[in-house]
C-alpha cells in the first residue's frame, strides 16, 4: 500500500495526528471489548472529568477542562446517557445550562476501568517512548504553542522570529561567558567562585567532557540565552548557569532551555534533574515549581556552591 502522507512531510502533520488518534481509539475500544466492558475510548476524557469531580459539572465546565468543543462534549454525553452512565439535569442557577454527573452505574464502572487504565497508560508510555522519551511534554508544548499563536498567524512570521534551542558547537563557546559571566559577577559582587572561573571559561571541559551538555537559545539570529547540563552520575543531572539576555526575557526562553534539559535527561535514562539557586530569585523559583521541581536536600554527588541557599529536584 502506498502511503501518500510519507511524501508530504510536515504538510501531513495534522493528518498524521488524526490517523494516530484514530488508531489509538480503535485499539482502546478493542481493549475494553476484550475486558467485556461496555465503554468507548472516545468517552474517556469526558467520563474522567466527571469521575474525578466532587460535584456535578456543566457542559461548559467539562469542555473547558479538556479543551474539547461544546458540541463534541454534548455528543459524548448523549452516548454516555444512553448507556445510563451519566444523568443530565436542569441547572437551578442557570436555565440555559445543564448539570451532569455520573449515575450509580457510572460510578460502579469506574472501579472496573481504573486497573485497565493503568495498564493502558503503561503501554502508551512504552509506545510513545519509541518516538521520544519526552513525548508527552513535547505534545504539551506543541499544544501550548498552537493555542498561544495559531498556525494562521504563524504562517506570516519570519523564520528567525522563532526561538530555537541549539546544542554546543565550538563557535558558540564565547557566548557562555558573555551571557552568564557579567550576571554572576554582579551577583557575587565582582568575585567569582573557583568553580565559576573554570566553568565559564572552559564550558566544554567542565560539562561536555564529563558527559554533560550545553544548550543555547537563538532568537533573530542572535544568541540570547544559555544553560549547562552537568552530569552528576549515570542517573542524575544538574542544570546550571541558566541565563537569558535581559532584553529578551518574558519570551519563554528560560522554559524552553529547561525543557531541553529535561528532554536530554530522559533521552539518557536519567532519574533526577537537580538545580541549586539563591533566595534572591523568586521569579525563577516560581518557574521551577511550575515545571515540577520541589525543594530537597543536596545529594552526595552534588558539589554545592558557597552562594547556594536553595536546592531543588525534578523526579523524571
């Protein structure tokens, strides 16, 4: 069979997503059928919202939580009601809307579904890892980017206006000191720690030769940010020297650099990503918490700097 989509490259992106989605739903339906459970994969998101809700939900509330269209949610609810899994009742506070909740039959079904979902989730994790170990986060980022700026607006955007994260190459070495050096000198009142003196001037020896990585952010053909990913041992990394040119902040560059660090950790089967920081960076801490980092005590393999006041870790 000739697969026309193979010849279309990026132009077939949406078609491929749809084809993959349809195959996953078809296989999901087979899993439910094999388990002798009357349930459809296409119902999952709507049903899950109701199963995890402590109170009844309006159609609009369900739609907003999963970002499905209003009509799609209504169609799924119609099918769930036909199976007597949900009840749909008038909303006493708003005559224009309805209140939806699981029936006793719907709640009872949840106990049968949850073990199946766990097995399904583990299988999907293995499947998605074939594409990339960080596939879920990649999809999340793609979803966010499309919502933030739709394709119809991006098509008129110049290529160099996109933020690009690139790996180290010799021609980029100088930017590591040019970006992070002045910032650290200011933080340390002109006196660098010995570790800083070496890493800023020899990033390839400090990080690359020891199994780590260096990433740079490029925007409008200018290097505007950097971060180092230091290997602590076979299963743990630490990111350091994260810095963004102040003129280019609030563009999401720090998030993109950290996400590249996370992706590279997952590609290397790492279990933890660490960082050390000071208390003078509350905005950075807010970002770290948002990305899943939490406060921890330093591991024995980490060289804690004198200025460090806070240590955080992201389990992978």
